[in-house]
C-alpha cells in the first residue's frame, strides 16, 4: 500500500492519486482505494493552505479527502487533474464549495457516518453539565466536600430543545427520550419529521428557548445560522439552563456566550467546536468553570472514523470511475463556504 506523508514529490504505484488532509485514515479505506488503482498521500492537519496547494500541485492529485484544515480556492485549483473532493464527515464549512462548483468539482459528504457518535458525545456533555461533574470534581480535589449543601438536578422531566433534526439530531432525540427527557425540535427544513417520530416541533426559536433546560445545536453552519445563538437569544434562556454545541463553531457567538456564562445568564455550556480551530489560547471562555470544552472529536470514534473514511473513499472511487456524484451527498454552493 502507498500511504505516505508528503515530503516533496512522491511517486506512487497506481494510476490515480488522492491527498488526505490529515496524518491518517482507516486502513480499510486505504485498502479500498488501493484496490481501485488509487494511491493515498497524506498532508498534516491544519497546514497552511499554500503548503497544501503546493502538495496537491506537485502530486497532480485526482481527488482529495478532507479531514482538517481550510480547503481554499487556491488548494482546489492547484491540480488540473482534481475531479472530486470528499469530506471525512458531514460538515463542509472548511471547504470553499463555491470555488469547487465553479471548477465543476463535486464536494461530497459522508452522510450518516458519525450520527450515533456525535449524539453520544452530545448526551455525555449534557449529562456532565446537568450533573455539575466538573465543578464537583474540582471541589473535591481541592479538599472541599460539598455534599452537605449540594442538591443535583434530574434528567427525568427536563426539556431539551434541538436546533436541527438531521441524522445526529434524530439520534440525540431518541437518547434524550430514553433518559426521560421531553424533546422539542426546531428545524424549518424538516417539516413534520419531529412529529412523525413523536416529538414536539417548535416553529420559532425565540418562543422555544424560555422553556428549555438544555439547548443542543445540530444544524449546519450557513450564512443564516452564523451567530444564530447570540446575546439576545442567550438572554431568553432560563438561568438554570445549559447549552451544548456538537455541530459547528460560529453558530453560537462565543463572545456573547462568554458574557452570558460570566453573568450567570445561563448555567453552563459545552462546546465541541469553535469559530476558529484550534481556538485562541487566551479565549475568555477558558476563565469560566461553567464551560466544558472538547477538541471537535464528537464524531471521532473507532467505528465512525472507519465509516467516514470508507464512505468518502467510495465517493472518490465512484467519481474517478466516471460515475455521477451521489446527489444526496453533494454539498451545494448555496451552503456556506470556507
């Protein structure tokens, strides 16, 4: 198998080449690509776009599998041979899909590949917030014993509001229901879907927020959803409420969130994604003990990582073999580009 980090120009064994914007993908996906006359090369995550573009040009790549880093117009146009971009996952806000469309290059997502994993991470973060796991841990380790004064909150009967009801939102709703929560869903692009699954649908976010104990974000980042949760909407929430974002950074305004947490407008928040990744080391969020942060790994489990890579590999192989891109998986230029 050929799967090397680029050190300059590499000479592969096969007739077609792809570049993966990471140090690794699942071996099953590499084998699948190799079996279909595709050599796999790697480019370290978060390398500057100019560096990635040079690698793509030097190799003359036919396809790209995107994990991390920004895929700009410069990167997309670097190789005249490029025919397809496949996302190792479903979020495409780091890819300039408008630039790709102008060049006739489809951008394909690995739909459904990590829904269960992200939903599990969402519930884990919500549990940690509601049960105040981190503050209690910190107190005990500091020599305190808050048992005489502490009373915990219940999941049973709590209301969770989901913004977005795609595969991840649906999985999260089912898990929340199993824990005894009431589920309310806002998704104007999936009318009737929540009701069909037995959940309440909310047509207006502002009207939904005051009733929630947990707000969980599951929509894509688009021009319409950027800063969707801002200072005004945070002020509509109960002071005892918490929010979780396992979708995309930028949907929640981070400055507004830091202010709300500091003021006690909301009780806590958990973020698995940030407007800039990695986020700044001096972010005001880091001073708040009511915030939980994880490094955008909600969808990265052993099972989902293999699924994402294999689905992305199949997209690449299909397009390189001359087939039309899967319409259900294609990202359209109307969605927010990098």
